[in-house]
């Protein structure tokens, strides 16, 4: 019927006629194409012709297959939802907000529309009856993010997933006639007492240049001015990730063992507008690293934090930031946990395989091209500055990681060992860029706590 020339599938209309294709160029610039499968000439039609850096992404087609709903930041800092009429080509605004519109879905009949807004690291959901135009009040649900909304064929019921700081994702079904709610799953292990888990707080602190850094703060039970807690600054992956509220087993495990956690959304994070998102382009390991350093300064201002015991932890790009912090700001943190982190940007960028060509162009646009920006990339790569690392570090690596090759961690660990600095190294032979096996996640999480207990809390003698 149609051979995809290498674009991303953005949706197929319910009548099987239309296919939406996404063509990202960089993290700032992308397009949407339409293919009419009933046309003799089914060449992709560009529907988002534009100048400059504008992002477009397809949400999906309306149930009547008359319109495509898509996201764009063309008209402001955030992604708004727009509608493209397939017959006329007319574009009209559907949903505007002061935050990104995360998704728009419809019931099978088209009567109901559900939209999610990423409002300050939490999802706000609106259910609208398109026949009456009224917003439908949702019944009382556990506090948390609502996503993966699905309607029954007759629009009588809606199923959705609720994910909260203190509860993994659970499926709930709402009867739209009487508002009754049934929880179908209970994902939290019966061995865990939910009251032992903590809920987060959305906070903001000022960085070196007074820029506000939105963050998620987890406070251990019992932490107080009289019982101060050690703390960690958690750096998300990416570049361009986003720390949001919601259940994270690793974080809850750390907090349950007495460690406060500050999930920092440094400049370059998504979710806070396109200007904020691109503030660190080709300046990684510089201004965004200072945002993380100032995360420590914020923690030191809290009377329930032990200001002498603050470390840094992160995965993927966050792992890079851990190594960068220890190499370029060696006195900023007392320990570091580098999970799958890049240490040599020149090699990482050169090793991107050809089938990731779109990802490669986007990453080169944001980080730099190793062919022309090699000097800069070496300057921000911790592997070439390991003589500065003096604080204990734990390094986690997947042997099959196609993004961050094991040699990066091997060389980093060897160089730090040569400094006679405490370093622990765990390689998972059956993992890639992330954990797929629960047993490995448990092993890693226990290793984090043991390392922190030894080198941050100082509860056991360092070996």
C-alpha cells in the first residue's frame, strides 16, 4: 500500500485512508506530511511549510477522519493543539494553554474529547462533551497524573491510568453515566506500606544568573532541623529530558533510606517553553552544569538538609552531568553516581549508527559536530579531565549499550583509579542503555544505597 521513506508514523485515520508522517530535523524544527492512500500519486504532502525553527507533531486523526490534530509551538513558547481540515487544508486552533498540550484523544464516536496539559511537571486533564460543549467533571480519583485514556465502543465508560508519587500506575474505569469509579489494578507491592512513601513538592530556585530552575523535591519522613538528611541532586537524561512528579522506584528507595532528592530541571529541560529548552544548546556542561551546582546551594539553604553531605546522581545525559560536575566543579558535590553516562562526547557523537540519521542531525545541532567542534567537545568531556576528580564515584554501565559504549566507562574508571580516588564500577552484561530486567534494577538500586551509606553518610568504613 505504501512504503515509508524513512519518516516517523504519526497516525492512521480510522477509515484507513490517511497516514500522518513526522519528519524531525532537529529538536527545534520538524514537519508533518500527509499521505492519501487512495490517491494514485501517494507522495507525502507537506502541510507545515514554514521558515525558521518551528516544531510540529501529529497527535492523531479525529474519529470522523475529517481532520488531523497536531501540536505546534509556532504561536508561542508552548505546544498548542491545532486542527488541519483534510478536505480544505484549513488550520484552526483547538487548544491553547500556558503549558504544553501533551495529548488530545477522542472517544470512538467523537462525542468526547480528552486533553492533557503538562502544567508544571503535572498533567491536568480535561474531558469535554463536544455535543454540549461542556466540560465533564471527573469523579474523585487518587492524586496523580492521568494518561493512556481509552473509551469503550459505546462511550459509556472511560479507562485511564493514574500514576502518583506514592503509587505506581494503576488502571481505573469510570462509568460516565453515574460517575462510579473502579480501580482494576493494584501495582504497588504488598510488601510496601504506601504510607512509607513520600509525595513530592514542586519548587524553584535561582541559578547563577537568577534564572529560575523548576525542580521536584522529595523529603524523607522524619527529616527536620533536629534530624537533618543527606541529599542528592538528581539530573535527568536527554539532553532535553524533564523530571516530573510521579512514581519512581529508585527515588522512593533512596528517600526511604533517608536521602532527600532534588530532581532539577536545568536549562535545556523540556516542559517549560522553547526558549528555556534551547538555552543550553552547544553550551552543555557549562551553564546547565551551574544550574545543578546551584541546586546544591538551594539544598544547603534548607534547615532539614545536612549541608555537609550532598551528592549528585543521574542517568544517560544526567550521568554525563555527574562526571562533569566531579571533573569541572570538583568541590561542588561530595559523591557522584554516574549511571550510563557519556564521558567522551567526540567518540559518542562519532559512533552514532547510520540508521539513527535523524537523531544524529538533531544531536549534532544541539551538542556540536565532532568534525568541526572537536575542541569544544573535548573541553566539556570529563574523560579528558579526570585529574580533577577527587570525590568518590559509582559508575553503572550496560555492556550492550549502543549509545554510551562500555569503553567510555572503562576508561573513566581506570583514570580515576589512577588518581587513587574511591571508585566502584558495576557492568551489567545483559543490559543496554537502561534497565530492562527487574533483578538488575534491584541490584543497581541497592548498590546506590550501599555506596551512599559508605561514602556520603559514612556509616561504614570505605574499602
